[in-house]
C-alpha cells in the first residue's frame, strides 16, 4: 500500500492527484504546519531525515522529492500516456518541463515569497525600513523580471500545446501544476490566457477534484 505523507497546503497535493489519475489505492497520513512558523512538524523526520513533504512510502521503500516520486509512480504504475517514449516527438518536452518545474520556476517563486516576508519579520523598528527597501529592490529588479520572462516562455508554449507534452496530461503537467498555481497567487496572469486555461483545465479534472476532497484545498502562501 502506498502512503502519502501529506503536509497541509503543500506540493504533496499533486502527488495525490497523480495517484487518483493512475487509479491506485493509497492512504494519506496528514501533517499540520506550525501555526507560527508554517514549517513542517518534527514527526516528518521519522519518515525522511529532511522532514519535508512530499514523501511517500511504497511498502518498505521511502521516496522523497516531487520529481522523483512522480517519475517512480509513472514508470512503475503508469501507462505510456503519462510518460512519452524516447522515440516520440513529445519526449523532450516531457523531460524539459519535468525538470524545469523545480529546477527553474519554483526557486523564483520561493525567493519572492521569502523576500516579501522579510519586511514583515520581527526586527528592531529602525531596521524595518532598510529591510523593506532591500527586499523591494531584490523583488523589483531581479525576481519580478525573471519571473515575467519565465511566465512568458510558459505562455508561449501552452499557446500551442493543450498540455505541456502533447494532447494528454503527463507527469510533467503534474509537476508544473503547483508552481503555476503559486504563480497565480504571486503574479498578474490577466494577460497570460494560456496559463490560466491550463490551470482551469487541470483543476476541472475529476481526479484533481477527488484529490482535493481527500487532502484538502491548496492555498498557495503569499
């Protein structure tokens, strides 16, 4: 039996979504964030030394990292739909977006989240204006321009692709789901109609809705 060690409001929702798409039996072990720090509880370290989510156990096998989990599930339990073969035209798209999600896009979103909270962090009153100025400069001159360029590239790709690697969803779409939902909360997508369409069609899938029923809705942190 597969167990998903699910941290509330985290990237592990997409793992549950994939399990629903694959029609696999699984159970969820829920973990709550610390209400003050929003960090994962220490109990997750009993599953994996880093104490982060998502983590799954499949029998005695422990698998961490979203990309590794998705590749494991797709290769072991999925059909060809979920992972194009190397001789298929969409194979390179599949591999690119599978690695791009966590390798390029998520770091920008995480850094923006961190710097937005710098000015809100407890500190001596005289330091707060300096912290706000520095964080605002980093966001305005480095993070926002890079995020804009990345979203423009994604928009261009999705304008000619129903899903990231063809006409049907693959593991790449599962992995790209969270950063694009997060981007919806941290960037203006009003003109990025292809990205909005992707998020809408993803969230309309019965398997995704079932995952939300079982795990709870995702509310990306601002």
